[in-house]
C-alpha cells in the first residue's frame, strides 16, 4: 500500500516538474478530487490569484471562491459535461476576479486539472448590465433609477451606487442611493475634497483602490469604508453637468477598461432618466400650483357668498339696534348694552370686509401708483410699533415704474407682510429689508410659475432674517385661517388677504424660505403706463452695439449660463463659459489670450463671485467685472459687492439688458 502511494506521489512530482505543466501560458491548478485541496499551481495561476505557491498549497479551491461550496460543486459538475465553468475568485487584497476555464480528470495521477483564464473584462460588465437590462421599459424616471441602482449594487455584492442632482457648483443633492443590493436614504454632500469634485471638473475618474487614503477629508468615504470609486458627471443635451453618478465598493475594483466604457454609456441613460424625473417633478409642481389656485378660487367663491349673506344680516341687525336705541330713553341702562352691540357689529363687518378681500370682490379705487410712496407711508407708521431689536432697511428704485392699484389695499398688503416678518424675528434681533425694483419676467420663469405671463413687472419684496418656514408650512401659508401662532395671537387671514389682493390686481406672489435663515415674500405687479407721462421705450436688440472682446461667464444655474453664453456670442463676443468657480479658474489659467470681462454670479458655494474676481484680477489686471444675482442689490450687500465702481445686473434680465450692460462696462473708463 505504501509503495503504491509512493509511486503515485512520484508520478505526480514528475508531472508538476514537467515543462508541459510549468511552461503553459494558461493558469492551471492541480486539485485533489475529494477535497479540492490545491496540490500544485503554475506560476501563471499564482500571479492571477495573487497568492504565493506556499500559500496556495495550504488552501482548497473553496477558500479562494466567492461562491459557496455547494454552488462551486454544482458549477464544476456541470462543466465536466458542458464546459466552460465561470467562477469568481477573491484575491488577498479582496479584489474579485472572474475566471473561466475547463476541468478534467487525470485518473493516472488521481488529480483534477483545472485550467482557466482571467476574463473579468468580459464577464463583469455583462454581469452588471445584463441585470439592468431586465428592467421593463415601462419603468422610467425615478422608478428606473432606483431599480437600476439596486440591481447594480446587488450584482457587484458590496457596491454602493449613488445618483445625485447638482444643485449648485459645489453641492450635490441625493436622488438615489443603494448599497449591498438595498435602497437606502440618499444623502447630500459638498463636492470639495471628494472624488466627485474631479468628476465635475474632468469627466470620468477611476480610483481602483486606496480611495480613502487619497481623499481623507471625504466624510462619506470614511464612514462607509469605501476602497474604490468609479464616477462620471451626468450631462444634458447641451453638455451641461446636471448631476453625479458613481459606483464605489468596499473592496478594490478591477481595472477593466470595458467596465469604464460601459459605465459611461450607462451614465448617459441615467442622465436621460434624471432629466425625465426633473421634468415630471416640475410638471407636478405646476399641477400643485394649479390645484392651490383652484382651491383658493373655490374658497374665494364661498367667502363671497358668505360675505354677501352676512352683510345682509348685519345690515338688518344694525338697523334693529339703531331703532332700539331711538326707542330707548337716553339715560336707560340699555343704551350701554346697545352701544356695545354696535361695536360688535362693526367688528363683524370688518370680518366680512376680509371675506370680500379673500373673494377678490372688494371694491378698489384703482389709480396709477408709485409703490415707493406706499413703502414710505407704511414704514413711517411701522416705526411706531416695530420693536427696537429689529432694524428695518428700505432700498427703493428711484426710476420705479408705475402700477395700477388701490393705495389703501397696497398699504394693507405691506403692513401684513411687515407684521409677519416682525413676528418671525426672535428678540435676539434681526433685520427686515423692503425693496422695490423694475423686473422683466421671461418665458423660462413663466414656464415654471403657474399663471405668470412674461412681461414687465414692478417687484415689491419683504425679506426677514427670522426663523424661516419648513416646507409643510410654506405650502399652506396663503390658506385662510391657517396660522402657526398661539391661540389668540393671529387669525390666519393676513397672508390670505395679501394673496387675494395681489391676484385681484393681476399680480403674483411667491414665498422663499429656509428654516433658520429667513423668509422672502416677492410680489410682482404688472407695469402700468401713464399716458400723460413720457415713456422711454426700451431699445430694440438692433440698437445694442456689438463687440469682439473675450468674456468669461460663470454661472451655476445651467439655464441662465446657456442663455448668457448664447446671447453674448450672437453679439459677436468670444465667450468662455464655466458652471463653477473651480472650472472658471481652470479655464482662465489655461487660456492663452486676454480675457476682457468676467460676468459672474455673486452668490455661489465654496467661492463667491467677488472672491473669484479677486483671484482672476491677479492673472488679468485689466479684467473688467460684471456681477449678476437673483438677489437684489441690497439683499446681497453682505457679500461686499456694493462699493464704488462695482457693476451689477439683477436677475431676471433680458438678453438685451445683458448685452447693453456688458457693452456699458467694457466701454466705461
């Protein structure tokens, strides 16, 4: 028996020492049949598997596989009659490789011969995208993104898949996030010091291992324990970055070019579905605005009917009371009760007047009005009841257009807004800013704001630095009788009446609020032309001088960036466009020709427009700067843009206004 074992072992040694086994280019393993213990491995197998020979001979094939022993046995059994087999091996650094090969018996040696090739580049992309391809075509938009992320994460095992929307140049809002084959709550993050920052700047980036060491300040990478990262920007049809898509793993990622190429193709589909989701979301917002308008219209009709009936009844009651007063002796104790009844009826009449305003049926004495006069009148009265810990600022446009409105109603509107702003500011102090401005609302603005007709408007804005409103409060802020104030401190009618008055005048009101930062109410009233006053017509586009200078436009809102770039190109300028300060700096440093003008948004994450301008002036000392902002000039005063010589253009602006302002800045000495 021992001699047979020795003879068998001698035959095995002769086999493994033969050139046929050692010099083969294909990785091979010799396995003991019963346990799949590795008897010998070729040098090629040792390199592919990542283990030295001494370690391999101490392991079984099961020890190297991702598949369970039962799964591996089933795959190898089938491969004996229907080759090849496909298995996944895990290297010492936890990187997974997909091997394909054949297995056959060596009965004379009582061994199994397993030869294989590393075909990760072929199988890994197919493994991922074949799963995604099973998603039915009916699933689109956010539904597709969720299912595709989940399946991708599941097919890769421990992978994390993230899709985010770019909401600012350096800030991402999570849309979909999956890990370990399960959907999880998506998170938001800033791009600075993360692999995603490079994605936005330079396109696809790939870190197959050690990504946490490369980006130690990326909190998400550290907390999630990620080891590898593959990311790409999501772009719209104009090439503008709209989001981020990345796959990261807790283990190293194979450096497979085909995986990166298919990832880019898949990113295009993800971008398309993200745009679809955005369009559906905007449509839903418009539907909600329509529903709100219809609800307010229904409430108004109901209020109108109630006010009519109440007025009739109050008229009768008041008449009876006055008759009773006349029929009662002058010094009768009943006279006091009747006088109290008259006061109560007058208060009730005040409620019906509010209902009439809510119904947009309140009589108005319309006249051509300069809102600056209303602001000055109201602020003078507000000084008598505004607490000392609140500072009130007014910034009024000296060349303000006229509107057609009722002066007393506009006083009521502004008083209500100031009262709400006052109540929102804590006793620690704050600021209320009242502003007027001429604005032009364009078609893009009207597309996302129900009932808005593009045209010229006068804006009245009231901004406070108070507590702000959460979304559920902001959505109901104009509803009658809705209030967050304690019982007895508010009726919930003030903002409803403001909304109704503005709507009755053909205007629009929008509220912008963030918890802990404050609230802005913006009212837009249509411009009215006084036939008795000379009206200066706006110059037509043909009257705007053209130019040939080079302009760098920096804007983190994709739609605005596109409009500004195309406008200036049509007027003859050479335009360099950047969607973030970081991209603008890169363009400026690499551009070999002079840059004559910087047109930049003021308020941007990470780096403000002012900081960007100061840096670029070191590279181009003769550079002119034009600031633009969706905030008004005075609201952004704390950004340091209001000193002498600063050029500013408020949003929204028309293409003609932009071209005129650019020419004005370039021509000014």
